[in-house]
């Protein structure tokens, strides 16, 4: 076991309140392409077409949005948790997990068996759909059935309002309650572990920053460098699942 793993294992052992912050680099190890990577969604579509105000304003934009969203959902719906997700479950089972703040919309922390009340999906989830007018919720698979039957743009059964997956689009306000909870946990944790996040997407990336500012130790496991590396107690550029599993001993 190399020095980084030994040091990480010791930091985790000493921690009592661990906050996990997970990003796209964790999902790629379950076979889900990063939006920004070659072969990802943004290599096929122009992100500027999917700003929230465009989706609201134009039927044509909504049609293109559902086309893109369907392609991504087809990629993630059958994905399974990887060893890093299971290592996080082991942290919860040890009694040390404060919360998981995830930028991912793929439901994998839920599938791994972590307690739903400990999971904050700060960018939402692709597995449910809501009406932007009346708030009625739909299971994503029910909406997919409509799309697969030839419907280009689905609308609400109750009020004919615009339907949208429960993910945060460009230009759409972040959920204030989730952000407030994430920052609360950042203040409370004594260790924040960043997994597979470049830490460049704000305001989500302010969560580990907040943790460090409030005295927490910081482990970053990410393929590339991040703006917070200099503040970290440990930085690993190894595979997220490989490094975390070894550190946790799961």
C-alpha cells in the first residue's frame, strides 16, 4: 500500500463526520460519459441551446432539449454503482457519514444503498420530471414512454404546463434549500472527501471550499488538478474507485 493510500486511510480513520462531494469523474467509472468529455453530450449538442430561458420560451428548443435529455437518460438508466459508491455506503455503515453532496444526476448513490435523507443532489436528478407550472411530479420512465411513442414535447396532464426533468439547466436557479443544507454540512464536517470533481462549477464547488474554511480536513481524488489542491491534506490522481476502496478498506 503506497504512502498516499496509507495517509488517506489514517485521515478517514480519525474523522468522525465525513462529507462526501462527488462529481462526474465518479460516474464515468460506472460507464457514464462526462458531459464535457469526448463522446459526452456536449460533443454532440451545443450547450447554449439548452439555457433555461430558451427552454421556457420555445417549443422548438423544448423538442431539442427532450431529444438530448432522452439520449443521456438512455445512457444512465441502467448504470450500476461502482466500487467507490459501495465504499461510501461502507462509510455510512461505519457511522461516520454526515452527508453526500453530489453534482451527479444519475441516481447511483441511491442505487448503492445510501440513505436517501443523506443524499443531496445539488444539480437535481434525471429520474423524475416536474411541471414548471403546477409542480406535479412524474416518474421519468412514464414520460419516456410518451417520447418513445412519438410525442416530441410532453406536457402536464393536469394543467398543460411545461414539463422538465428535475435537473438544473444552465441559467436555472439552484435549489436554495439543497444549497443551504450542503453548506450546513460543510460547516459541520471534520473531513470532506472530493471524488471525481474538477471543482470549477459554481456554486456547487463552494461546498468543499466552505468545509476547508471551517476547519475540515480535505481529501481530493480526481484525475486532473483542481483549484483546491493546494488546500488539501491529500490529493490523488488515481482512479476514484481504486483509491477510495483502498483508503476505506471496503
